[in-house]
C-alpha cells in the first residue's frame, strides 16, 4: 500500500522515469496492435506523472535517463 502525499517524492519520480525507459524498449519487439496500444498508453500515463511534478525526461547520448 502506498503512502499518499500532496507531493510525489523525487525517488518515486526516478523509479517512474526508469519505467518509461523500459517501456520504450518495447518498440524493438513484436507485439500485437492492441498490446502495443496499451503499452503506449501506460508509458504516456507514467510520463504524465513525471511532467505533472514539473520535470521532464532527458536522455544522454546512450539513451540513459537524466533526472
């Protein structure tokens, strides 16, 4: 069970950022149209959490997240 707060802590945002990166790796794998659509929706929802906290996900040259 999670602890609810008025602000999402930075550690949670870092974990979510890593999850967004993991979802992007799905682009190189075969998936059904429905699975790809739902995975994209999940990735966009997670990205929205990071952005609503006032952050953006940036990448270095090796596609690693910079947070």
